[in-house]
């Protein structure tokens, strides 16, 4: 889909004025953003900005203080995670959380328990088309997979129920560059299939290469929004957005430990 495509309002996942509190206080302070179908929307920002908290609140894992998440005029805010998933919104939380002692096959089954046999078979066929590597690993305990294969399985779990939107939190964390290069076209083809993707990504260059719209979040708020196509031409604009938050632009220095 192009930058200028007109997308019907009711096809978009709307996050409006969302606020989330955790531990010491508010960590998401009135964030509004739209996730259109068939596009990759990037959410960047320094450590502690509130990106993961936003994803968890959209997915129903954290209960927002206020604000709303709306899809097709239907309010998802405050619903339980499985209801939000059933409404078509899947999240891939930060850190690969698999049931390590279960096989790849069993991990996929866990993700399809609420589906009919037919839906499960269809979803399974689709994810194996995207990640054929998993096919030969079906009988293996998931803890024995490589980091890249684990991330494919986590994505497969989110995709197997055929969501309309997927929020991906730091897919590249801890992955070797060559493995990340394998995942990038997969993310692209997920969006090309019509799914709206929110991509939280530590490597700004990867995000800019994939995204249509880019948001930079810091200290609980969206501080900057721009088109990736413009930022690719004028990366200094993104740099100043990061500098607002006191973090360096160098993508591999933006986050923890750097
Ligand atoms: N389990 C928790 N309990 C209390 N506070 C938390 C918890 N997890 C995160 N926080 C705090 O919430 C704020 C936002 O954290 P969050 O993880 O959402 O940021 P982030 O943008 O995802 O950062 P990162 O880039 O490091 O993943 C931070 O101040 C963090 O310390
Ligand atoms: Mg995070």
C-alpha cells in the first residue's frame, strides 16, 4: 500500500489518548496513534519510553488508566487478552516467551486452542508457508530452537489465528544480523497480506526501511511523527526527535547496555 492510499476509517486500529500506569506512576501519558491495515507503522524511542507498556495495554495484559482502543467502532479497551485476540488484534510481547518444554507443534496448538479445526489447519498452513523452517522442527522442544527460529515460532503463534493487526515488540532483540535479515522480508509480507503491523524496533534503519509512518515516543508521549519516506531522505529529523529524549540516534546505541 502506498503512503497516499486512502484507508477507510473503520479499517484502522485506533489508539486514542491511552494512559497506562505501572509501579511508580504513569508510563504512557495520553498516546494517540492509528495503525492502518496493510502497512507497517514504526514506534521508536529510548529505553523506558513506554513502548512495551503501550503494547501490553492494547493487548489487554495491562489495564489502561484511560483512553481507548477502537476497531470497527468497537471498543476493545478493558477487554481480556483472549477477547482482544479474538477481535483480531495480536501482540508479540518483548522477549520470546515460549513454552520451552513443549514442542514447536504443541506451541502452535496452544495458540490455536480457541479456533475450529478448520481455522487452525488453515492458519497453520499459512504460517508454515511464511516460515517453512519450522516445518522440519515440529517435533523439537522449542527451547532447543535457535533464537531466530524461536522468534519465527513466536510470530507464527501470533499469526496462526489470522489477526488483522499485529503489534511486534522488539523482534530483533538478541538476534544476529543475518537472522534479522531473514525476518525483515517476513514482516514485509505479513503487511503485504493486509495485516496492519505496529513495529517496535531498536534499529532505526530497519524500521525506516519497512515502515510507512514513524512515531517516536519518549517519557510516555509521542514526541514526533513523520513519514518514513521523508525520514529516509532527511534522517537528521529523526535524530532531533531522539535527541529530545536524550538518546543517541545510532540505532545500535539507542537501547539498553549501549
Ligand atoms: N513490571 C514493571 N513494573 C513497574 N514499572 C515498570 C515495569 N516494567 C516497566 N516499568 C517502567 O515503565 C516505564 C516504561 O517501560 P517500558 O518497558 O514500557 O518502556 P520501553 O519503551 O518498552 O523501553 P525498552 O526500550 O527498554 O523496552 C519505565 O519507566 C519502566 O521502568
Ligand atoms: Mg520495551
